[in-house]
C-alpha cells in the first residue's frame, strides 16, 4: 500500500493511542513511532492528545517535520471515536464530517452564545475538502454525513445538549480534536482535510454504563480497513 485514496502522503491524527492502534490495524501498518515519517506505506498515524489545542499543535508539528524532511503530507484526516446525536446516528455507527465546527469558540452574553464568526473575530468552522469527502462517501457508503462539532468540554447534561442542538441542528457528532486538526492543515500547509468518527455514546447526560467504546473502536478499524483497500 502506498498513500491513501490516491494521496501519496497521508497524516492521520487521533486523540489517544487506543484509536491510533485501531487505525494502524485497519490499514495493516505495523506500529511506528509517533514522531516518525512512516514505514514506507505513505501513511503516518499519530496520537496528539485530547482537545483542539493539542490537536492543532501536534498536527502542525508533523506537517512541519514532513516538509522539513522533504516528505510533505498532501492530506490530513482527524479520526477517532465520538458522541453521536440521537436520531441522527446510531451507537457503533460511522460519521464522515461535512465540516468541523468549534462549537464553543465564542462568547456568552445577555442574548445568548455568539460564535467568533458572529463576533467578527475569525472562523469557527472548516469545510471538509470536497474531493476527499466524495471519496470517503464512496468507500464508506454506510457513513452518516454531517457537521461534527469540536468542543473543549464534552456535553454532559440535558440542558447543555439542548443548547448545542439549538445552535447546531444539523450536527451529527461531537468530539474534541477535529477543528484543531483542520486549523493546522489549512493554515500551516493548505492541504485537504477530512474527519472520520465512530460513535461510542449519545451526546447528552453522561451515562458511562451506556458507552460502547469497544464497539466504536471496532468500527474505526473496519472503516480504515476499507480505506486501506483503495
């Protein structure tokens, strides 16, 4: 295998090692050091840590290292497990982001929450690359497409769920790294970006007994096994 979906050099960013291991297993790539540039497969998978800041920092570091060593990446994917919005995606299901949105980047006031876009301070969303998104939807036809939210604090109450759904009625999932990865991909390297998530739990009141992390990790492995065949 060389590259991914026709791209010669792919960088895949997960939050934690458990996700990274499933992506590597799905792709059939042996374990590699997170700061290495791969084993000849054309794909590097790195665990960045939790949250958008860590995601942006590690993604930028890897993109810079690739360019410095004459092996620049030409596509970046954020991948891992996530919470899904009930009625839009099932537990254990697969999501392909149409856009990655920093859902809590903004300010609260008497009139409610305002995004940085509304405040005029920048952007809180990045669209997935259109060509990459088309390819992902072809290879992963079972995936639900829609906006994926990036948050620094996971939604954990009925009240906060209601508020986030009101602001983002089309969102299908919530995670913590996509917008950070997208920011680095677009700002630092100008390369195509996409986000793939598998669903371990429903967004809303925290009920750890209902989480299905092993199921979501298995779906993640299956998704990348399908991608690795192309």
